[in-house]
């Protein structure tokens, strides 16, 4: 939950950055990106009942003067990334709310007080130095994903995190495993299974975004989510700490 909350902030920041400066290979064409027709097909597979639904016409707009295909790739990257962060946040919130944590103290003083309270209160209990360590680590992951490989707005695949092993020049020290699929379990999966997995991830991410913000909304405003009334405790602190201070 702690890492996921800050990941949300940084994922949002990267989603609103200017057009990418990553070098473009002359052999890479923007035609490799998803088109609006591809979005329609994906929507029918991910939700056969609702199908394609874009009331704000986002897929028809362009971002930062980029082509429509590049803009769609930007939107796809933002949705996939936020969905993954939300899934981590949702599961982390439930785990921490039930008092599950590492068995050892998280500081040299042996203090375990940061394990008590609701997840936002546990985040507040961390020293600022610990918060910034997490923020900077996630910031490095953001920088690496935007800098390594072919950018998703330049023909790369939205949602694909580059492998550390293939871009060692960007990593300050050896890393034994890649962030995505560190044990290579997906290598033997068929294309059909991978496609089903991606659709499941997309749907789960969308639900998780609703779920985690449902938790946080109910903690801030009692009764905001009737189904969660009395389930999660009220919180008077600041979700955006340490970027903002004091109650909202």
C-alpha cells in the first residue's frame, strides 16, 4: 500500500509529461501502434456487454501535437500503468488492514508502531526519510521505463516494462532479476493465453482503480461508499503526504 500510493502519484506524473524524447529507430513505424479500430476490438473482448465506450472521445483526440496512433498509445500506457498500481494498492490495503506485515521491525530502533492503524496511518507513521526512499526508487523505475527500449509512443508496446538485463548501461549496479516476469514464466505461454491474460489484467486493473479509491473516499467522507460504511475507519490525515501536509 505504501509503495502503491506513491506509485500512483508518479504514474500520474509520467502520464502528463511532454512528448517523449526517446530516440526513434528509423526502422520503427508508428503503424505498429494501436489504432482506434484496435481499441474497438479490444473493448469487445474485455467487455462483450458494454463493448466500446468512449463518451469523452479521447481516442479521437491528439496529445502534445502527436499523431492519433501515438496519442492512443499514451492513453493505453496510462491505463495499464494505473491499473497495475491500483491492483497493488488494493491488495496492499487489504493486507495491511488485517495487520499482516513483515515479522521484523522496519527501523534500527526496533519500533513497530508503524504497523498499527489503517494503511494511510501506517504510511504517516513512517519517517520522512523512509518515504523519500520509496518515492525515489519508484521514480527510478519511471525514468528507466521511459528511457530504455522503444518508447510506447514511438512504436513500442504500451504496458511493457523494459528488461534490466537488456539495458545495463542505465542501471547503476547489477540487478539479478528483471522487474517484469523475473523468472521467465511467460516465455512458454501461447499467444492466446497471453492475450487472455492481458485482457484479465486490464479488467482487474479497472476494478482495482475503483476499489482503492472507494476505500480512500470512505475513509475521508463517512458514508461516501455505503457498502464500506463501518468497514474502514475514518482518516483525518493527508493522503498525499509528504507532497502535501495537513488535513484535506
